[in-house]
C-alpha cells in the first residue's frame, strides 16, 4: 500500500503493513529520486524521503522522518533480527541491491513504471483521466435516486435571504439589474461547461443527450437575460463592461470544475437535484416581478424559463441516471457531494447579489 497521508504512514510502519511514502515525494521533480532509509521485516516496508536538500531541510520533513524512523525502530525491536530472515545478508541488509528509483512526475501518485499504471512516461496533457472501475449495477430506480438527492440537498430555511425579500417587495428594484448582469456571465460559462460534459460523455449517449439539452437551453436563456437587462434600463456597453462579483461566479466556476473532472453520470445527478431548488427560487422571483415590481411577461421570461422543470428535461435526467446505475458509473455519495457544493455556491450567488 502506498499512502501520502502522514498519520497513515506512521500507522503502517507501526503495524508492519505496506509501504509508507512521505507526502513530500509528490513535490519531487521528475528528475528526482527516492532513497531507501530503512527496511524492516514482518511485511517488507520502506520509509522513503526525497534526497533533495531543499526538502530535507524543511522542518516538516525532518519531523515526519524522525517520527517514522522512531516507529520503525520500535517495530524492528519486537521482530527477529534481519540477518535471521531468508534472503538477508549477514549484516542484516537485503540480499538484493537497493537502488534509487525515479519518482513519478509532479502530481502523479503512481509507481514509476508498474505494469498496472498508465503513467509510464511521456506527456499526459490532454488525456482524459482513467475512468473509475465500474460498480456493480444497483437495484434502486432512477426516480428514487433523484428524489432522494433532491430531498437531501433541499436548502435550509433562511439560506437565501434575497428571494424572500423580493417576494415581499422589500428588495430594491436595482437588484434585478444585478441579477441580469451576473447571470449573463453565469449562463455563458455554464453553456460551455455543459457542452464539454456532453463531449466527454460521447460514449454514453443518454448522459451526453442530457448535457446537450442543457447547453441548447442555455442559448435560449441567454436571450431572456438580455431582455431582462433591457427592461432594467441597462445598455449593451454596460453589460459588456460589467465586472462580475466573485461570490456570484463561484457556481459557474465549480460547474466548470465538474465539467473537467467529474464523472458525467455523477454530474447529471448533482445538477438535476440542484435545478429543483433553483426552479423554486425562480418561480418566486418571477411572480414577485409581476405583482410587486410591475415587470412585463417578457422581462420575466428568464425566471419563468426555470420556474417549471420541462418534462423532457426530467425524462432525460432519469434516462441518464438509469444508464449510470445500470453501467455502474454513477457514484451516488460522490454525486451528492457535488450537489451539496453546487447548492452552497448558489446560495452564495443570492447572498452576494443581496449585498450588492
């Protein structure tokens, strides 16, 4: 077992299990090497550390080495001498030569040229990360999985201070201009993210169809955002020159991260669950815009678009989830984590807009 966790490494040495590797090895350049410091019996185990002076001089490295070496010494004292073990030289060292072994490039926690490793050298840029091993098919239905995610990810009361203020007519009218300006950036970014997810899921047509549908919808929504901006008295140059707020753009930034690194099937569940809460917010805002602020139906079209989930979108989500369940690609706990973070970033969007 190879670990980059300090506490786990110490525990491995104390119990005689596996290979303990310091996390600083991940910082070693591709030209660096690891050096065998101690080899003890029971189950062979190594304590490795980068020989580079700049790392060896770090207090954290020295402390970890001292603790690991101490743990190995205690363990070795309770075991037969090294010289009594098969394959050991009289001085207690391994009979085979110990040679320095190149480490993996920065950021790749894999063995240098192991037969089961994809990282056998060369440039990895542009390659899609290795897919997780397929999980056995699950007995749950897609609708049950989605309903459970929606229920568990429902925002807490009071998590969004702006929508209740809008619904009561207490928010300033200028807030709608802020929403239009921020959503212009959100929609533009999300559309690219959905298109990228669709491309990554090309080998899984139901999943790709879900994200293609989302990307096509964002094109329509972008026109509604422009209509809302016009209704708020914003000119085109104001929209183009607007500097978005970080708190409002955390959601699309995380969506872009999911587009790059998440399993597409997991992203389906995360986004589909989040859309329920977003739709409820949009429904309340759209109604208040008409009845509290006097906006026209055209100006409210952006929020109306999301207020009622389209039946075909729900059907596509369920089809994609069913595919993920059948293929074993869907990791429900991980998808819930993605959905929880999406919901948190959405609440951040509303809070930041309220502060503006």
